[in-house]
């Protein structure tokens, strides 16, 4: 935690502003039951509560800061609870990709012969496959769910990170401290955990931050196409899809989650870029 705080302290003003935006949406996702008392799936008196504009109060005295959708559901409540799906699946998928990518890249970098050739061949094969087509294929073969989205995104996003870790590992194994560890009798497993993994965390953090926004965007795209989290569970991609037919008479239904998605993806990209310039990635270089 101290190292993470040190990295965050090196961010510039743009990176810190992006961090505040990301913290806001993370807080909204975690504290959704506290910041909104409305059930995101509640459909009450649809005829009189549907398509209420932002800052409106319905006949029951309930205030809707971002309006309501076609079923009279509060957009702000669905936006807050949808952040749990969009951010949660993105973070879990990136975490899964990091675990696989670091393991494959580090092992391939240390065990150069058959194991390394096999792992890097598998990585290159995965990079050659079009990810979007593979995502659509896997999502169409099984029943869509949040768990499936995490697995699909995680299992198709580790290859680039594995290549990065492989290159960093090959650069580390020729360093004097690794030669000293080998001379003292350390085996490759000890070198992996004590010398390789801690020294590749910097570039890994930067790569994970940059890929988080792309993963969240892919999850929203799958939900928009109906291949992600299924209604009535709120997700930003599903909310945008439900409001695409009402952009003229009720634009807030799709605009609110669209703006939230753009802000989160932009914030993660800016944080990743700031870390790359001033944070652990630069320090590791």
C-alpha cells in the first residue's frame, strides 16, 4: 500500500483529476444503497412515472435527479448500481489477465527452452486471433452472465501483458543481482518470486491501468449487444441500449450512462498515461 501511495503521489494534476473522477464512480458503486434509496428495478405506476426528465418529482413524491426510463425506473439508481457491474467486471477481468499474463511471461522468460517456446507460441497464437470476434463467439455459445463476461474478457486479454512481462524478465535475468542469486544456489522458482515478479510490477501496473478502460468498454459493448449482463440487472451498456430508441424524446436515458462510461474510460487512460510518465513504469525503466 505504501508503494501504491508513493506511485499515486507522483501523478501530475491531470492524473490526480482523473483519479478523483474514478474515485467518485467507485464510491458510487460501493455506496449505491446509501446514495440512492430507490430500487433500480422498481417499476411503479409506469404510466405516470415513465420518461420523467431530470430533476423531476413523481406523483409519489420521489425525486429523480437524472429522470426515469420507459419503465419508470430511476436512472440515477440504475447508474449507481450499474457501476458495480461495469467497473466490477472490468477490474476482475483485468486482474485475471494480470495473473495469467505475469505467470506466462515470467515462466517463459526464465524457462527458455521447451516451456518458454510453448508458452510464447501460445501467446502469439492468442494475439493473432481477433479478440472482438472471439468475444462475440464465446458470449454467444453460453448463457450471458457477469461471471461469463469476466472469464471471457480475462482469458482473452492476457497475451499483450505476457509479452511485456516476457521482455522485462529477459532483461532482468542478465542483471548482476540475478547472477549473484544463481551463484548462491537459488533455484529458478526463488528467482521468480524474489527477483522477477517484484521488479516487473511497475510496468504491469501501468499496462493494467491502460487496459482497464478498454476492458470496461468491451463489457459495455457486449451488454449493448445483449451478450453481457442481462436485464433487469443494470449495466451501463444495457442502459445505453435501452435508451437508443428514445434519444429524441428522452435523451437522458442513454446520455447519462454514456457520459459516465466516457468519463471512466478517459480517467483510466489518463491515469495509465500519467503512471507511464511519472510513476512505476518510468521508475522501473
